[in-house]
C-alpha cells in the first residue's frame, strides 16, 4: 500500500523493525508479553488463520477456506484478557507548526506509524485514536497485518485542524477503553496543566498504563527569536500577537520549563512515562533511545 512519505517513511520502518530484539523485552513485559497468548476456542475473538500442523484440533479447521483452497487452515483466537495498546494522535491546529523541517503533526504521524508497525510485528494489538477538540477516529485494537494497513490509511487521511481540547479527550478515553490497556499519546500537550493532571489521574484510576510523547519543534523549547515578531495562532484564525522577542525570551523559557516540569511530575505520580520528542531528531532514533531506556530500567 503506497502512502505519502509524510505519513510513512519506509526506511524508518525498516530501521524500527530492527529494534525488535531490543524492544521485545520492553513490549512483552510492559505492553503485553506474558499477558498475551493464542487460545483455541469459541468464547474469544477471532484473530487470523494459520496453516494446519499435525496435532492441531480438527474442530478448529476452517472448512470454508479448505473448500476454496484445498488446503487446511486453523482459526486462531485472542484471549479477551489480552492487554492492548491505543495510539492517540493529536490532530489539532497547533500540531501544524513547522520549523526548518516538517510539521509536528507529520513527525507525530511517523512516530505513530512506527509504533504501530513495531507492536503489530510483535503480535501486539494496536488501536488508533485521532482527536482535536473531540475524538475524530477511534479504531479498536487489533493485531493482524491487514489491520496495520487500516491504521496507516487513517493516518494518511487525517489532517491537523481545529482547536485543542486535550483534557476532556483523555477523560473520554479513560471511559471508552474498558479493558485495561496501554495509552500512548502523541501531542504537544498545549492545554491547561491542572486539567491535564486530573485527566492523567483518571487514566491511572482506570488502571491504564500511559506514555506521554510530547512532540515539539526545537524553537518552541529554545525560543531563539531575536527581533520583533508577529505570532499567529494556528487554532484560532485571526488571533495574532506582536512581541519584542528578546524582551520576553527569558520569561518564556522559564514558564515553558515550568510547564514541562509540572507535566513530568504528574506523570511520575501516576507512574506514566513522559518523553520529549524534538522534531529535529529522526523519529526512529528517538524511539530507539526510549525503548532502550525502557529495557534498561
């Protein structure tokens, strides 16, 4: 399936696939691993077919497939107690901000694609949520290769627009995801901090694990502007602010660092991971560093 490079970087996916041995320990212990097994029965959800092997129970042979192909295949099922991952992508207007490279949104989409590719390649169930001021897409978690194409297509079709309403989105997800799971949020997290703290506590209360991946352009962190600038709001057309950048730079950096500290502390209290992803770093390299860190903990 051909997808534009701003969604899927094929070389990056190939590099991420090489992380499998590094990341599998992380994913198995942290995401699914021992929680996952293939169960043969009728009270669980169908996952996929595999070719019949001697010793397989005859009652699980798919005779319809045999009639069409003259080959024996058995049905595989997933236990309903499996833990699954939900990748949540912020598609609000602020994610369209782009520095010298691509936008934060394009970077976040590539990270989402890489994570889905990695986890489905390791037989983990992955779902996709896209949101701005409300949830736009909610694809339930699955683990088949065909499902990966569905995730990629939705990533390709999603455009960044509208305002952010992040905290209510996280509250909504905490209620929607009824089975305990892993929630990976890719966002700039530009929202009132106290509201975010309460939403993270809600996810923790529902016994979900979470990874907050804050996607930022380096200029948002460093504020390197050195003259008078007009800043335009990407979520509210027409809202503009003229600033003497050098005069406000110190205050901006202090407040931005304090914002990140509060977010980091909230994650620490909930035992969630908080990862900053600057867009000037290749996403596969950033994910590799994080997964290696997870493995070493």
